[in-house]
C-alpha cells in the first residue's frame, strides 16, 4: 500500500503485527504508576474504543503491558510503516490544500530528526505531545485527507472528535490541549488523566503542529543572550571569551549552544542524557563534547584565555559544573538554566550524584525518593548560583520554572520582600521590555515545497521588507530591527534547518503583515514554487498568559489572568487562521500557563492576503493593547503608533497616576 493509501485508510482494516520500540531512538521515561486498578481498566476501555471488538482480547493484554511498563498506552503496534517526515505538500492526499498543509506540519513535528521522543509522539520538553497515541494520529490524518473547505476538524487533546460542517471562512482545525477544570491542573492530575487517555500536555508548539526544530528557540535565545551581554558588558566590550553557563540539550534547550555561537561567546551547556548531547553534536548544534569535569575546567580556562567563540556540551549534571567553577574561581559572565523544570518529577530535571539511567529507575520505582533528591539538588544548584552572583555573575531565569521549583524546594531564591524572586525572568529583564512590549515576537514560516531555494528566496524577501520598514522606524525599535536583519541575512550560513524548510525571525505587526504579503505576492507570481505556512511560537506578545514567563513584566496584578490568550485564539479563529490551538501548560508547567497559537496557509490568492492582513494585525495588537493597559511604557508607545496609522483601531488607554498622590494618602 502506497503512502497516500495508508493515510486515507486511517485505522487499518486488518490488525497489524506487533511492533517493538526502536532502541536507536530516544524514548520517554516511564511515567508514574498513578492509576488504581479500576482506573487501569478504564484506561484500557478508553484505548480499546478506537478498534473493532474482535481485536479487543489481543490488544487488551498488550495495552495493559504498555501501561505497566511505560505508564502510558502509546499503541506502538499502530505506528505507520512509512518514514515520518514533512513531504512536499503535493504528495499528501487531500480534498483541500489547507488539510494537506496541516498533515505536512504534523509529520514534521513527529520526524525523528525533529522530535525528542518520536515513538511516544512527543516533540519536546519531555512531555510535549502531538497526540496521545498512534490511533489518534491515524484518524487525524485520515480526516485531514477527507476534509473539504466546508468542514472543521475538532481535536480534544489529540483525539479527533470529528469533522463538523463549517465554512471556508472558519479554521480547518481547532485544537485544545489539557483544558482542565481549574482545580484539576496539578502535576499529578496530568499524570492521572493522561494515563487514562483523556488529556495531554501539548507544550506550546508540539500540540499545535508548529514546532520547527530547535531553530525556533535559537533565535529567541540568540536575542536573549546578545541583550544579556549588552546589559552585562561595558560599552564596546565583546562577548568573545566570556562564559554563558546553562543546562539542557533536549528539544527546545538544544538550541542554546548554537545561539551562543551566533552571539559570539563561550557556551557551556550541561546535559545528563548522553544521547541528547551526542545528537546535538552530530547535528552541528554544539561544537565539542566533554565527559570529564577536569577536562572541562582545563578547556574552559583555555577558551577564556584565547577569547574563543565555542560551544561545549558537558555530559553530566549542571550542579557539578557550578560548584567546580566556584572552587576553581572561574568567572561566569552569564548564567541560566533550561532544563524542563515544568516537569520536575518525570524526567525534566535530574538529581546530582546519580547517573541518567539510575535516575530513571528511581523515578519509576521510588517516585517520592526521586522527588526528594531533585529538591535537594535544586537547593544545591541555587546555593552555587548565589555564590557566583556574589562575584558578579548575571543570572536570569529562562522561564523554565527553575526559580519556581527551587523556591518550592526551599532554596534561597526569594527577594527580601518574600514575594518576588531575587533573580529576574529573562522576560522581565530582556524580552518583555525590549521585544514583547513593542510587538516583536517569533514570527515563523514553512515552505511547503520542501525546496531550499524557496526558503532562500523567502529569506531575501524578509530581509528586503525589514530594511524598508527600518528606514521609518522610531529610535526605540532600531536595535530590534537591525538584530533581525542581521539574523535573517546570516540564517542560511548558520545552517538552522532541521526537518522542514522553515525560518523564524522576530517581527512586529507591521513587519509580519508586510513580509507575509510579500510572500503571498511571490507565490502568486511563481517566484516561490508552492504555498507557505505562517505561524509563530506561543512564546509571543499575545498568545500566552504565563505569570512567571511571557507576562512576568505585567505589573498591574493581571499576570495571573488568562483573558489575553483566550481572546487571542478566538480572535484569530474568525479573522482567517487556517488552524488555531489553545493549551493548558507549556514551558513552565501544567496549571501554570495558558497559551494559544495559529497556523495560516498562504497560497498566493487575494483571499489569503485579506486574511493575513486581518489576522496578523489582531494577533499582535491584542497583546500590545493588554500590555499598554498594564501601563508598560513601550506598549503605550507602540499602540499609539498603531492607532495613528490604523483608524479602525481604538484602544482604551490608561490614565497614569502620579506616585506623589498615592504617597500622600494614609493607608
């Protein structure tokens, strides 16, 4: 059966042979045994309902074995036989081009070169899933192949509820992930209900089919590291020979060494999983691998003396590096952490003193002991960071819940007021005031032809558009404009593509709309050979309400509300998005954030241009308006500029209160 026939088949008509996991691929850790006996029966009922009754006897025992061994029912038997990667759009069987584009994006998210745990349908972050099981994948691909422009596919945490009649104006797919009743958003709730097969953790761009490999975070990390060095170094001083020390090489965090190379510093990134570190080295994302701490000390001292630009992966625990560098008096200019601490008890962070394999066994067999050791490690981690900061290190939380979980472990990370953390989130200090407040965020696109020449052409178009915009940009955003022009002009040289022919840059509403319009024109004229899918990371101006990350620089008390993200996904849905998604969790943890995203197909048509103008405008300015209402000065400037050039936009502007008035009132 050829590829197109397998897609259209969905669930096979005859029971496929049992499959074993590929030992050469990275696999998700065993999940916590959290279900009661009755709940395990319910999990089996839930899994078996995808299949005909005559298969139930054989599959029941097999699925129970998966549940016992892995803590989840993945349905390995039903993995498709064909290779998983983003094919050119015309190779997908589809009744509408939008359906084909979504199939392409799904397969890119599950490509073993892109995904962290591909056989468990997990793209990144340890638990960021595209689907809960392979039956859901098969059904979704079948529905997408059948869908017309008058239907919408609704996905409940990976499960395809079905195709419903709609209209060409409606999104072709609506995705929700982890939409829990608020009192059921604790970490163990995810473990339980995911094991039951009724919800999943979509991360940010995993469950919304918009992950493009580590390139997406490379750009954001590059901007963060460049601006962090600008804060730390004296005028004219260069990052070469200066250290950026961090941790994490899986999924998103694997972008850190590449970003450090582009920013021009020494990047040292610890990773406990040897396979993840070697994968990044083989992909060219990190220059050198070191497994011995003595060797790391020697190599670091040499790199500092020679003012090198180099990235080094240390295969081991980051705490050992912080402590040893303190003992050796190696000065660290920048420090952070990008382990998956949104998922601290299930593989997101590992205790010092145990190997990777020992930790995984302890995690599965003695979860409470594992949790105790993780919290002990967090306290040691924070203690060592505090010592380095006392010497002058600039440490920032990278929005991975490091400070949040360290505080819960009793580490000394709180400010004197007992409310705030003593170290800023990178959004508070860098991306919030410098980027998000002005509307700059991670705009991305995918060339559905799969041709590198189309991506090259799109890079050239984007650079040309940004240069034209920059001529009339205010001083406050000139640095952002130049950083992104430099990025896009050097993108091909930096070999950022993994999986699909995709690109990312930070742009504001004006930049996104003008770049998208130029792409649409180029497709219409045949200069780009096939449609382009537009999207963004959820880590953006409007898409995410996350009090410890994306909205951490909101100071009017509303950072714990989620109105912005909900309005974003609803507003995008009727303004022209091809698909929309809204997730609980992502980045900083289940129950800690609400985030939304979109995808949009540009096919060169007049209709596509109309939709992009409407949707991209709202997608960005929704967040700027909210930030302006919170009295953020950059957003007040940005929204006023937008109202001046867009007569249809009328935003409520806050009246600023003189501090002296409040100071004179007796409370």
